């Protein structure tokens, strides 16, 4: 095993885990937002960023380029996240090797690979997996820059950290942990890349005190300034959109901290195991564990304290701290004999199997709240007739009923009878509907009514003038209740 790169086995196991059943669960509403954004033109993407979801704009731009090459199948949408999770596992193993040794790195990477949360966010077309990879890469480059200071190492750290902030603004809370590492000098000793002796790092990088604490602090601050300049415009734009983008988020509560481990691991049991092992590793690691401990605690506490004042606490925003928890857990396991340590990793994977199976059935949040867009699309695609129209209720919800139908049907989607201005032209995730629905439906004989939730009386569930127009002119011919959604076929009276 010594001849095998430390990153290879964890990255391979993670890739296999995330590719298994990659397209089994249909895209959920957040992934539909990604699809809607990424399939627009570049000008449409910039309009969207100016209206809502600016924080995710750079990721949408990346996905726009990717989908232009790979297409927009479910597997294509999710493949970048699967690759990013594999990279995260490999980088975690390398970081464990830098801070401890090969055994710690390998165990940490393998433990990360078997977590249900790794598969969950490695199979989601959202930026969390990419943020995790960049978080570990940024931290790894910081360790190398602190141990063997050079201009290009600091440039690499600045580039990775800038990419991290542009991918996921919340992940920049990691800079607080990096500041702790710089100020305490906790990573300036230990095994170095290529087996170099750390006591000679200053000599190898030019000497002259380049590795002194004051110099290193100056280098770090000089590196962080351009990062802040690059990310600040995006952060300011996103701040102005927070009330609209996060209007569904509640203020943080003390109990949220207790539930965080299970949330990011996507399993209460596995999260508890990871938390226990990480705590044990932190207690045993001493000064060497200060960096990964800070990389877990600083982002969690900063986001939690901010969430007490401003509703921003969302557990999945903290997925990027999981690799650092795995590093501490790997340090705890490394004190045991290798077969016993691997057995613990395997047992952790077995404990997460029910959650692994569940996340491949649905990605909806909260767990089990499935919205079966695909089933509704199959019915409409099978039974639609020329001249049919489709109406959605509600149109402005976070369920994105119209996006769900359009994703699965594409050009076979019936005419959107009430559509006045589409999402791309409007620069939004929601479309504008006709304010005189009776006139807009005047020439329509059959309507496919798509409703959120299970509705036994579809027409009665449509509010306002839209509901009045449908009830006056149409009768229900048939209803198809499906998980989280109801489809009804309406025909004109008489």
C-alpha cells in the first residue's frame, strides 16, 4: 500500500459510491432550479443573478458550460458533483497525510466515502460537493504555504480560496479557522510533502526568516485581501437578495446544533458515530488537531450565531466541514490496529445503508416529502392531444411545478396558456401569468391542471381569478393523485 498514492483508494471508493444509482432519484426542486438557470444563455444568467440567487451564479455559469457539452440528463446534471466528492475524499486523504501520516489520511478518506451524506450531495446538482473539494484544497494549500513559503504556493492558496468563496459564500467562514492556524503556528511542524524535514523548510524556501510567524501572518493577510476584493461584489449582491432567497428559513435554535451531525451526514446514527470519533480524535490529537478542529467549529459557530439574528441556518450549507470531521475521526481510528480501524469504517458504512437506499429514491427535503414530477409528466406525455394547454397552481411556489414538467417533457409540454413572461426573460425562477385568465383560456378545450399536494377536489383548490375562470368553463374529467402533486384533466363544459 505504501506504493499506492494516499488519495487513490478513498477517491476511487467515493466515486464508486456516488456513481451507484446516480440517476435513480429524479431531480428535486433545487436541482430543477439549477437546470433552469444552467440552460439559459449567459445574458439570462446575469439577469438571474441580478434578481435572485446571485450567490449560486458562478456555479450556474460552470454548469451552463458543462451542460452545453454533456447534455441535461439526470446523470449529466449530477456527474460534476460526483467527481467533486471523489476529489474531496482524495484531498482529505492527502491533508491527513500532511498533518499526520498515511494511515490517518487513508482512514479519513475512506470514512468520508461511506457516509450517506457523501452520496447524497455527490448526487445533487448543487454547489455543495464542489465547495467541499475547494474547502479541503484551500486548507491543504495553506498548510503547504505555511510550511514551505513561496510566492506560487500563496498564489495557489489565493486562487483556491477565491474559487471557494465564489462557489459557496458561507464556506468563506473557513478563513476564521485558517487565521487560527496562521496565528498559532499549529501546522508549521509535522510531516511535509515529499518527506521533507520541516525544520529546514525556511532554508528550502530561501531562508532569511521567510518562515517566521510574523512573516507568515503578513503573507496570509496579503493573500486574503485580493480574495476579499474578488468575492465582495458577489457577497454584497447576495446580501440584498437574502430576504427573498431565504424567506423559508427560520431563525436558528439551540437544538439545531445537536441535529447538525445527523443532518450533514444524512443519517442520525452515522452522524453520531462520526461526531463521537471526531471528538475522540480532537482530544487525542492535541496541537496537531487544532487546524481540523477549527475548520469544523469556526464555520459551525459563526453560521449558528449569525442564524440567531438573521435566518440563514441551513445544515446543508455546512457540508464542507464534514471532511475535517473525518480527519479527526481518522486520527482517532489510527490508534487501533489497521484491521480493527477498517472494521469500524465498514460498520459505519453498514449503519448508513438504509439511508443510502432512501436517498436514491428521493432527494426531497424533508426526507420523504416526494414530489413525483416524473409520474405526472409521463401521464401528460402519453395522453396529451394537439391544442391542449397546461395550468399550474400555485405558480410562484418553491416546488417549481412548471420546471418539473418541462424538464421531463421538454418540447412535448402542452402550451402554457397563462404564460405572459417566462423565467429567462424575466430574470427569475418564476414566470408571470396572465392577469385575465378567462380571456387567456377562451380558445382552450382541454387543460392539464398541475397542483401542489394531494387534492381530491382539484378545481376547488385553485384560488383567485384563475380558479374562477377554470371553474366557470371547465369540468374535471379525470384526476391522478401522485406523491406531493396532483394532475387533473379538465374539459370545456358543453
